[in-house]
């Protein structure tokens, strides 16, 4: 088999990351870049020896084996459906869509076309989180009992973004819901959430929240907590703590350097890396490599469209719980 | 004024700690030890130059200025009421009682007698937790937004104890509820709790839980999470994390030594101190010193009977929420 | 046997520490306090129920079993000799004397009198250093190969003190030489030292140094490094690192609390404890307890007068090496 | 100016690293690969679109702007001289040569040809070490007083390698001597070294040492310590500690992940990265980028051939000191 050939939708910040990573694999090739911003598409295509195309042309090209969907969220589902119909393997940024109904339509099309569809839950590929889960799987702490996920962004996105984001639970916490499912090894059966506005009261005016705490329970009684904030002045705070019958595994925040200053004031170390591009650089590369590997070798994908759907179900439940002040039963 | 003279009720494990601490203050004197276990009372009295007395005799002694109530929980309220009527200052181990009604009766008697009553929420006096709160108060991280309390015991107590403990929320989480109130600087207005049995299924048979997650919200939208387990195989896990507008303060677990071993396997440090007697040794001494200081100088107590009551209200709400699966509104 | 009864010489800062620790053992009693500063002696004696005496009277008292010598360095040897002749067990602050000749005279008197003589190398009783050595002894890192000792004071003592201190190697590094011998498990056979003035040029005017680096080798080729400074603006820096065939053991600096602040600048923890009274509080208590225990039970002392002598030999060699720029062969 | 075009000598492990890094810069091109192992040369050339050439052909090619010398140590000086005569900019792996005389000959040729020559002291480009030095330069700890360098390899190289390595001081410690000069900001004026065999007695049979401790002093009295071992069972131990008038800066060992396991035994974290390829991956890339940048922009090199010479002078002095047991005065 020759190299895996790609068309990429979206030439923005994340698109640039995926295209650059593709270029380091050797056994892949980027053929088309599609973006409504033609200038961005041209620049990215030029850098990676691809051509600027329309979505139709890219999907009609029989040389294209796979697509990367990194365009704006509202286009994901339609592009995935079209790619599925064209028989292309799909790597889709999260979320598939903000509407569960549309996600279901998309998944039906993908199932029907029997193409593999990967959802970009990059955190599963973070070296520390991946190592933590491997060690859970090896039984280092026995049966999982409680999972605690800290997930705090360094700063509030623009209000214009928040308005179309689907709300903090669908936009931000969805990653944490995926981590929770992945680490609990069992689906949550009940969920309660508080969402409040502590960072900026403008957030309430676009009917969103900037701070949240979620608790979940599984059928067997495992517990999970997620805490979120849109502002962590000290950088991107992404930590996991898993308590099992025989011990505790943590994964903390990596730092730019190991330098430590001791002076008359304190002993000070680096803040965590600033945000997702810094923190998850290795994860972005690893997730795309995992996708390529699974498609080339026809092995099961490590994250599927169904995982994307299930995380969205939890996000919707959290939004509902936060709105109503009541626990939500799942399934 | 001469030394502050004490009668002590309870000559068990915690009673021994308090009596020993009293002996180091210089300006205090232990006159009476009262315990249904006469042998324990005799041994403790002998060690500290006190005499064994009945509760009645001890409270009738006009030389007694203050009492320490460290007997079994079911005797706290009655002893506090009797001590209040006798005009003694009261240092009472938590909880005042497992029944809110009886707590209210007790508090009414104390208020009527106008005696000071301190409730032994020792954790407020832990050097790290106290330093954290001082730094909050100095504004180091701006306005408090979220509080996360990890509180995990090293091992399950005997089932016989659990049966009379009032349940995990009243027995164990009550400390965390006090910490939450103390750190949030605002009363919780809503609470949701999950309680499950993951450590030992026998716990369910005595109608209790061994694992729990609580979330709380205040009127202004501040959030708090508490996680509990009756088993942390690596020792007593007592950590606090406070997120504010300008940063984050953590207080971690102290360790017996600073020794670190690097070998072909890992880089390993000490586990946390084993349990409350080791971890909170300094806190037990500091809380009693604070009581003595406030009584001698007629200054306000840093922890009051009302704090004891409010923590119990939260514990009852948690028990109710865990039982019903619904959020509980407070006040 | 009744309680071990003490006379104490020296009512200064360290004397107060020892007297207070004695008071916590129960099975000991302080009978006499001797100090040229009668006011200090009176105050200390009063606090511990002892009486102020002359050295002669204290040593002539047949009820005195043991002495604590915590007076000024120039009196240690004479007092130890007199105590030995009076048949008292001796706990002597380091150094025995600044002159090796006088130390030898003292040790001869002690040997002749067959009384136990303990030298106060308190660091051996620091919980972290003691745990490190126990773990070495248990073979956790195999055979010891290299020892690295960091020993830095928070600030320069007064020049008046430096003038009579015997020089940095005898006054400060002598502790590190004792640690080196204790950890290497083998006597150094060769030593090289640099001593310079970096903190304050006035130190050079009293013919002393404020900064030093020492390296030592044993007959079997084990290596040891010591670094010293009279100024560590971040507190008392006392660390040990031992490299063995199978790994590395470190002991770091304990801190007042476990609090950590993350803000827009850095992640900051406490500085080390300020100086020896804070850092070695537990060690001072443990060393005196070990002395009492050995005297009462007639077991070998864990630190002997000979250990004091050997550390002084190394200090003299270091002073000579730093002065001459040449390595010194020992023994 | 077009891309900077390279010939590379040496297609071994480090050669492969440099060639791969070149390929990521964009503005560079690899034209020739030269190696006596034709198979290795062919494989590397193929991977990077270069051709296999003889040294003569590569240097005669007028399209070649610069050379990377990553062949065996004994060829460095001759290749550098030939490259200098051909007018090529030179990136040379350390050491330039094991003989100071030959280094001087080489430097004379380079000076005469007025070509830039960079010596690959990769550690200066390690993100943590580079950040530490920047912070020194910014005055965060005031004037530098003491530098402590820990430099320990994970395991002994083959004896066959040791025989031609020039000895531990020239082969291994030379990196630490460069770090020392770079951090002290002043040349050492006096040096003392112990070298012993603790890891493997076979090392003594090839007249080398596997363990060492060095101390150095500068004219102004600054001090530096280096400790080395050929075996650190817990991984590559590369740490720096700098003490200044106002504080201390440390740079520690990075780890593969941030995962921490707490169980009934201990709280365990990752060992350091295994060896130089893992630890200094970013440094290798950054040093080559710095070379390219300086050559392209005709700015001064951050590490020069003279730095290579001075580190060798210190290595020779250390070997002499360890052999004679005497301090060596420099300059």
C-alpha cells in the first residue's frame, strides 16, 4: 500500500497543527486543503505541497483515502456525512455537532458507509494521561473507585465565540466527559452539575457559565468529579487523579523547564504550559499517528464517533442539570 | 488571674491527646478526669496530677473554670448543657450531637448561660491549612471561586463503630463541611451528594456509605467539591485546593521525612503521615491553646458551637441528597 | 533505677533547648544550672525546678548522674575533664575543643574515668537524615559510592563570634565532616578544600572564609563533597545526597507548611525552615533522648567523644588544605 | 540568500540526529554524507535526499556552505582543518581532539581561514539549562558564588570505547567543564580532582576512572563542584545548582511523564529520561539551529572552537590532578 492520502477541511489554527503533523509521518500525503478563507487554505497548501480545492472536488478525488475535518463546528457533521458517502476514512475534530440529533444522523451515515470515523479527543494521547491509563489497565491501583478531573483554561475566549460554542459543557467539558468515560471504564448512570458565572458577568448575558462542578456516578457506584473554570491565571490546568482499591494515580501539569528559584521569598517553579497548543502538542501528533496507523492496518480506532456521541450526551445532561438544579439519569 | 483549671470528660485516645497538650501550656491545670472506664480515668489522672471524679463532682467544683468534653458522642450534648449551667467554659469534641434537635437544645442552654463553647474542628489549626487561609485572607489569589477538598481516611473503622457513627457524612465529612464554610467565606445555599459503597459491601448493610462526592454552591455562585473515601492505602489524604480570581492555593499532605529514593524503578518519596493523630498532632495542640487563650483573654472563640451546628446541617443535607438523589436547598 | 539526674552547664540558647527537652522525658530530672551569667542561670533553673550552682558544687553533688555541657566552647574540655573525674556521664555540645591537643587530653581523662561521653552531633538525629542512613544500612542503594553534603547557613554570624569560632571549618563544617564519616561508613584518607570570601570581605580580615568546597576520598575510593556558605538568603539549606551502586537517596529541606501558590508568575512553595533551632528541633530532642537511653541502659553511645575528635581532625585538615592549596593525607 | 547547504561527516547515531534536525529547518539542505561505513552513509543520504561522497569531493563542492563533523573523534581536527581551508563554516562535535597540541593546530587553521567554527556543547541549548543561565544573566540571584554540577551517565560504555575515549575527564567531564565556564562567567584558576573506580574494576585496567569529583576556584574566589559517575541506575542524572548572593537556581531532570503513584509503599514518580538522546533531543535541535542562524546572519557563534579548547584544558588539568593528587593552577 502506498502512502495514505488526505484532504483536509479547515486551515485555521488546529488545521495547521494537523497538516504539519501529517508532514512528519513519511507514509502520508496531503493532497487537498479546503477552507472558506481562501488565503488561509492557499498558505497551508503551499507549505505542505497540497492544492486548494472545493469540498466537492476534494471528496470526488479517488486518490483521497482519508479526510481531516478541522473546520468550524457547524460544518463537521455535513462534511463527515459527505466524506462517508465518498468512502473516505474520517478524522473529525470534536465535537461532531452541538445537536445530538444531527450527531445521530451523521453516525447513521458513517455506519452505513462502513468507513472508520475517529473523533479528536486529543487528551487520550497526552503522554502523561496515556501512561496513567496504561497503568490503570495494568492494575497498579486495583479497581477504579473515584476519578477527579481538573480542567481549567487560562483565559476566557471572546464572547463572540461563546455565543456559538454550544455552551461551556458542550464546548469545554466535553473533553472531560470523554476522559471520565475512558478512565472509569464504565458509563456514568447519573449526573449532577453546577454551572455559575464567576469570571465575567458578561458570560451570563450570552446564557453561558464560566465555572462548573460536575459529579457523576456509575451503575456500580464509581464516582467522578470534574471542575472547570475559564480562567486559570497560572496557565492551562489539566490534571487527573484516579483513586483505586490499592492506591492513587495522578497526572499533573508539565512545565516548560525544570528550573527552580529559591530566594528570600519562596521556592518557585515554572507555571504550567500556557494552553492547549503547548500542552497537547505531542498529543495532537500522537492522535493523528494513531488514526493513520489504524486506517492503514485496518485495526479498530482507539476513539470512535460513538465516543464523540456519548461525550455529547453527558454534556447535554450537564447543561440540563445545571439549568434545572436536578440530577439527570442517563440512558 | 491564676492558671485556667480544667475538668476533662473522656480518657480515651483523644482525651489523652488533650490532657497531654494541656500539660505543656504552663498556665493551665487539670483538676478532674471523668470516664466510665475508671481504669482509663485513673491512669490519665495519675499522669497529669489530676483526680478521678464523677461528672457531678467535677462540675460542682468551683475551682474548675473550663471543661474538655472528649467522651463518647452521645454524651456531648448533655455534658455541655450541664457544664453551661455550672458556668464553665466548654471545649467540646465534634460533633456536638448527631441530632440537630439536640444540638439546638444544647446551644440554647449555652447561650442562656453565656459561657463560651468551642467545637474541636482541629483542621482549622493545621499549620498548612491555617497558612492557606491566612493567605486567602491577605488576598493572594483574589476572590475565592472554587474550593476542592480531598479527605480520605487510611482505612475503614470497625463496623461496630460505623453503626453508631451517624453515618459517613455526620462522622467524617462533617470536618470537610467545616473546612468548606471556613474557606468559602460564605454559606452554601445548595448541595448535592453521591454516597456509595466501594470499599466494603458490609458498610451498606449497616446502612452507611464508604465513598462520597459532594458539590455545593453559594448564593454568589462559588463552588465547592468534597471527595471522601474510607480507604486510602497510601495514608491519610487531606488536601485543600482553592481557586481564586488571581491564582490557586494548595495545601498538601506532610510526610514523615524528606527522603527520596531514585532507583531503576522510580523516584519514590514518603507516603503521607498515617492518620489523624500523626497528621493533626500540631493542630490538636494549637486548637486547645486557642481555646485557652480566648477564655483567658475573654476574646471571641475562633470556632463556636454555631459552627458545629452549621456543619451538622450540611452533613444532614448531604445524607438526604445521597439518599434521595436530589439536590438540597439550604436555609 | 530512679530518674537520671542532671547538672547543666550553660544557660544560653542551646542550653535552654536541652533543659526544655529534658523536662519532657519524665525519667530525668534537672538539679543544677551553672552559668557565668547568673541571671540566665536563675531564669532557666526556675523554669525547670533546678537550682543555680557553681560548677564545683554541681559536680560535687553525688545525686548528679550526668552533665550537659552547653557553655562556651573554650570551657567544654575543662568541664568534661572535671565531670569525668567526678564520674558523671557527659553530654557535650560540639566541638569538644578547637585544639586537637586539648581534645586528646580530654579524651584521655574520659577514658581513664570510664564514663560515657556523647558529642552533640545533632544532625545524626534529624528524622530525614536518620531515615536516610537507616535505608543505606538496609542496602536500598547497595554499596555507597559518593556522598554530597550541602550545608549553608542563612546568614553570617557577628564578626566577634567568627574571631573566636576557630574558623569556618572547625565551627560549621565540623558537622558536615561528622555526617560524611557517618554516611561513608569508612574514614576519609585524603582531603582537599577551597575556602574563599564571597559573602563579606570583612570575614577575610578576621582570617576566616565564608564559602567553601571540600572533596574527600576514602581508601577504597569512595568520594565525598561538601559545599558551605555562610549565607543562603532562602533559609537554612541542609541536604544530603548519597549515590550507591543501585540508586540514589536524597534528604531535602523540610518546610514550615505544604502550601503552594500558583499565580501568573510562578508556582511557589515555602522556603526551608529558617535556621538550626527550627530545622533541628526534633533532632535536639532525639539526641538527648538517645543519650539518656544509652546511659540508663548502659548501652553504647551512638555518637562518642572519639567521633568529635575525628571530625576535628578533618576540620583541621580542611583548614590546612585551604591555606596551602594542597591535598592533605589523613592518618 | 538561498538555503544553507551542508556536507555531513559521520552517519552514526549523532550524525543521524543532526541530519534529521537539519531536515526540519526548511532553510537548509543536506548535499553530501561522508562515512567510512558506506552502508550507513547510503542509508542516511537516502533518507535525506543527499548523496554519498568522499570527504574530498564533499569539500570540493562549491555549493557546500557548511559542514557537520560527527565522525569519530580522531578525525575531527583533520576534517576541521580541511573544511577551514575549503572555506566552509564548521559545526564540530566535541571534542575537537584529545590532544591539546592538535587542537591548537586546528584552531590556528580555522583562524587563518576566518571561517566560523562551532563546537557542539549541546547542553548549553537544553531548555532548562538555557533558562537557568538567562535568569542568572537577568540577575535573579545576584552575583554567582558557587556552581554545583551533577553529571552521571546511566551506564558504563564498552571497555573498547573507553580505551580510545581519552579518559573520563576528556570524554565525559568535558561537557561539565564547559557548563562550569559558561555559568561561572569567569575562568577557573585552580582545580583539584579525585578520580576512582567504583563501578567496574575493569575500568582501572584500561587506565581510566568511572567516578570523579572535581572542585575549581576562580580568581575572584567563585567555587565550582562537579560530580560524575558512569552509572546512575535511575537514568541520566544531569542537574545544575547555582548559588548567588540573593538566592539559588536549580535545573533538574525532566521526566517522560508527570504521573505519580501513591500506594502502600511510597509516592513514586518517573525516573529521569534514560540518556542523552532522550534528554538532549531539544538541545541537539536548538544548537544546530543556532549554528545555522549565526552563519546565515553572520552573527557571532554562541559556542566557539576556543570554548572547545578551554574545556579540554580543564579536562587535562583534572586528569593530571587526579593522577598526581595535587591541585593544578591554570593559565
